[in-house]
C-alpha cells in the first residue's frame, strides 16, 4: 500500500454506516477512564491498549469488549468518549456517520437509556465538523424482552438523533427469529432497522435475519458469500451490506484480507458499503480500509468513489440530504484527484 494512495483516501470525504461508539474510543480517552476507575494499571498507558486489543477469535473479541465497557460507568464518561470519537471522525474527513451505541450493556451500572443517550448527544454536539446519527444496538445476548424494553426507551429520545435500531452481540449463540416482534414494533415506531448477520454465523443466520426481521441493512454479511442463492437474493433486492473487512480479519472471520468476499459480492451486484466497525479495537481506519481494497483486492479509484456514493445512498438520511451529501462529495477537491497506488 503506497503512501500516496493512503493519503488520497485520507483526503477523500467519507461516510461510515457501521461504527460502534464503544469500539471507536480513541486510546487516550479510554486510558483516561481506566485511570479514573483504577483498573488494569499494568497496561502502562494508551499504548498498552493496542496489545490488549488482539483477539484469538470472535468470542475472545466479545470478552475484551465486555472488559472495556467496565470503564464506562457514569453519564459523564459517555459525554467524554462521544466528543473524542466525534473529533477523531472529523479529523479523518468522515462527514457523516451512523453510530451504534449499546445502552443495555450499561444497565448494570445503573445507567438508564434516556439520560445515557442525552449524554452521548451532548458530547457529539461539541464537534461541529461531523454529522452523527445514532443507532441503538438492542443486543442479542440479553434476549427479546430486554430488547423490547430498550426499544421503547430509545423511542422516547429519538429527537436526540436516534434514527434506528440494530442487533449485535453473540450471533453464533442467539439467532434472530425471537426478535421478530421487536423489529415489527420498531417499524411501527418509524425507526430504521439493521441487523448484524453473517459475521460469527453462516448463511442460515443471514436468511433468518432477512425473513424474520426484514431489516433495511445487513451488518457484515461476510458469510453470505457461502450461499450463491443468498448472494443472488441480496443482489436482486439491493439490500445493503455493511462490509467491515479489517474487522473480520481481526476477529478471525476471514483468514486473510484476500479471502474477504467484498470483491466477489460487489461483482455479483450486491450493494456493499465499507466500514470500520470498532476501529480503535482493530487498529484500522476508513482510509486504510479503502486503500487496502485498491492495493490488495484490485479495486480502482473509480470503484472507491462508487462505494462512497453507494454508502450515501444506503444511509438513513432523508433523500434531499443524501443528494446534498453526494453533490458535496463530487465537488470536493480530493474527489477527482489521481492517486498513485
């Protein structure tokens, strides 16, 4: 991967549709919380977090996710990290992001959904250079009853920029079908819907999500490539897939970047977007994701531009705002620059 190519990807205006707030906390901000609560001083500082964020497999990643969340205990902690995440996104020229947050993970700290959401929005609003909408992750692991309760609470604070709900967590242990009534209720509340599927489980999980939950987007969708009928269905319906290549590599969903199916899915006509998932836990960035697609998977600069515009189209922005954002991308000085590989 050449430096000129990476620099071009950094300069490009970008959009992110699959990003977890809790996995995007800059290490300096997370270390501030580690020190605040007096835990794991043996890490030695922010650099030690990078060593902790290495994973044997997806289950180990979930374990580390849970460990990290021990340091988010008060509403002010969320204001702190939300501001830090927003500043980091703005510095990367990410103009718009739809960001997951997982309120159910923090009920054990006595944090209620509504003030937690308000605390996040307070931090985000301190940064004017990036527009961020929120998606509440209903979390498979806690079951449909808790998800239903979280949904109702989220709906009460949708004016804080909550545009939809998702379903993350341990896909391999908790299938999507029991959450069908929750998703039907979300639609009645006029919230958008997405679901993680095809990451830690195979094509049957993606089919189950599509049939039972009827989502507007599929998060990851990596293992959908194992079923040609499913790939054809995704292509025909133009159901957007939020691909996260370097995340899948870090958690062992794929063994190498070259094995990631994003190239095959796009060539088959699937509407694919590119995302980082948990960038501060994986050591990736959106610019690096795009640069590696060019350098190692044969994507052209024009295809990178196409992926960015597809992400604008797949976003949950109102149609006039989508058009405005796409026009802004096309008129940006970096858009038509000629990168060197």
